[in-house]
C-alpha cells in the first residue's frame, strides 16, 4: 500500500514539474479555459479548487497572477459599478496587508480606478506604487460568468512602461474559452 501511495505521489510531482517545464519552454499555455501566449521564459504554476482557478507566472523581477472565480447572475456582479467596488475592496485589503506586515515596503500612491483592456476585453484597473520602485497594476473583468483578477507586479519607475513592455505581450494574448459543461462531467 505504501508503494502504491508513493508512486501516486511521485506521478503527481512529475506532472507538476512537467507542466512548469513545458510552460517555460513553449510559447503558449492553456489551463482551465485560460489561454496565454508569449510565455517563453516564464515559470507558470496553475492551481484549481472547486470555484477558483489561480495561475501564477514569474520571471524575476516580474510576477503575474491571474485568478478566475465563477460568479452567478444572482450575485449581482455587473461590468461597471460592481467591478469598481470590487477593485476598491481589493486595493483596501492589499494596502491593509502591507501596513500590518513587518516588511519595509510602503505604499506611496494609489491611482483612481481607470478603464482599460486586457486583450480586447474591457476591464477596470488601478495602479499602486510602492517604495523601492515596486509597481503593481490590478485588473478586474467579467467574462462568461467568471470574475477575473489580473495582478501584474514588477520593478520599474513607470507603470505604463512596465505593463506595456514586460506584461504587454502576455496580456494582449489573454483569452478565455470556457469549457463546456459536458466536458466537466467526465
């Protein structure tokens, strides 16, 4: 029985390493309906539970987090005002976590919520500037009854230059193709 459990654990570990190695060497990545291109050189680690999918990509000193949460129409999430409220709460929580922590990073500036795009999808976003030239852009958008949060973090003096230069190729290729419910039954 111990050998059987060990072999299952070993296969799972090898699968995780293979997913990460394949993402680092290939130009595209697909997981749970989320498709990204131009990811060569990035380490990408996907994770999924019952309602949430998280894809974390990093290439020092950059980090990209994509979170997908399924929402139902009854939850009242709409593309305009609800995304602004969601971003305000997300930023408040982020700033509170930074301030309550013992790190030497402090928040210098938080931009107002602005309209933008991730690929061709309308999104709301906010920029946060920290000390030590750390910058972060947080996007929120709705696609096919799913709320997406895309957090781009890196080191740079200009948000726009960092986003366009470092994350621009990946964000411009972001697509979401929901899997049909018949596939989820198997």
